[in-house]
C-alpha cells in the first residue's frame, strides 16, 4: 500500500537525467556500459580504427585486383565477371562496405565535434587540439578521398560520367573492364584526378594506419618503431600500386 502511494506521488524532476545519482542508475541499466563506451571519444576512436582496418583490407584487395590489368584483358575481365557472378553475396559485401564507410565517417564527425566542444577558445587555431588524429591533414585528406570515391563510383561503376562504358563488351560477351579502364585513363585530366587522389589516399593512410594502433591501445616500446613505419609504408605501397595503372595507360604500356 505504502509503496503504491509512494509511486503514485512520486514525479521525476524535469531534469532528472542530469542528476548524476539518477543518471548513473538509469544510464547503467538502460543504456548499458557498452553504449556509453561507444558514445565516448574512446568508443569513437575504436570504431574508427576497426572500420579503418576493414577499409584498408578492401583497398589492398581492390588494388591487387586492379593490378590484374598488367596480366591483360582476359585476366581483368574474367576477374570482374567472377565478382559479378557472386550475385547476392556481392550485394552483401557492397552493403557491408557502405556501412563500414559510413561508421568510419560518422565516428570522424563525432570526434571532430567532441574536439570542437573541448576547445578552450573557439578561435585558438595555432595549436591543433585534435585528440585523436595525428594531424589536421588527416581530416582534409579524408574529405578529399571521400569526394574521389563519389567521383570514382560515378565513373567506373555507375557510368554516369561516361554512359558509353556500359556498352563495352569483349568477344565472350563480358563487360570489357580492361578497355573501360584504358579508355578512361586515356583522358589526361581524368588520369590527373586519379593520380592526385591516390597521393591523398596515401597521405591519409600514412597518418591513419599509424594512429589506429594508438586508438586500439597497441603500444609497446619494442613494436612502436615498426608501427610508426607501417603507416608511411602502407601509404606508399597503396599510392604506388594504384597510380601504376593510369601511369601505365598514359605511357602506352597498357593499351
Ligand atoms: C587507379 C585506381 C583505381 C582503379 C583503376 C579502379 C578501378 C575500378 C573499377 C574498374 C571498378 C568497377 C569494377 C567493375 O564494375 O567490375 C571499381 C569499383 C570500385 N572502386 Fe575502384 N579503382 C581505383 C581506385 C579505387 C580506390 C582508391 C578506391 C577506394 C578509396 C576504390 C573503390 C572502389 C569501389 C568502392 C568500387 C565499387 C565496387 C563495387 O562495384 O562493388 N577504387 N574500381
């Protein structure tokens, strides 16, 4: 009886959730510690690092697939057809990649906002207070790589920039991806956009790969020199691997 009366008479104050005692209880029981960690800057950093690893794996796989261009049209078109033949599985991978990409960008945005909120003076720009990034350039290169990715999809996947690419087929009726890439990079301006974008991607990775180890708390004096070098090396390998294709087309090696 007393309990019922008590419950009936009890009303939560309007700002109950801001009361540390109340929000501690409700926070732990309704949001859960996991959700709290995800909302913290540590959670955002870990989300960035994990999605970063998955994106690097995709980029390396895509680069190796692209290098089949040097093995000729047969290898390239058979590989592209093999991917298309995955059917539903390909769509699962595409949607997975999109989700990973969105979480990566979303976490970056969240960290950027937290950083802005933590800034002591709104216009104190002389010293970067980015708590999570190796430097501001990673934000800029990330945004430019995002713009490149949008252009790249319109170019080679959706054919929005070159509708004629959709009509290219080889003698076996497969989409002639080899010819499409050679024709695409035959345009010097387009190759230029790709070459600059690959340098930006390399710079992004050279900062990002090193800092993802920090975000995951992998910090050991005997591995640190190796981790520091892993970033720049991965950036160089990826940039050179991708740049080889437009450069080879411009040089007439791939035709
Ligand atoms: C010289 C550099 C590159 C070349 C020649 C290239 C080539 C291609 C080609 C030919 C396709 C279409 C495949 C097909 O329809 O069978 C494609 C799709 C794609 N590329 Fe690239 N790519 C390059 C760089 C990149 C980079 C740096 C990224 C990521 C940052 C990237 C991300 C993608 C994505 C997400 C797709 C869509 C995959 C899908 O359709 O499921 N590419 N690329």
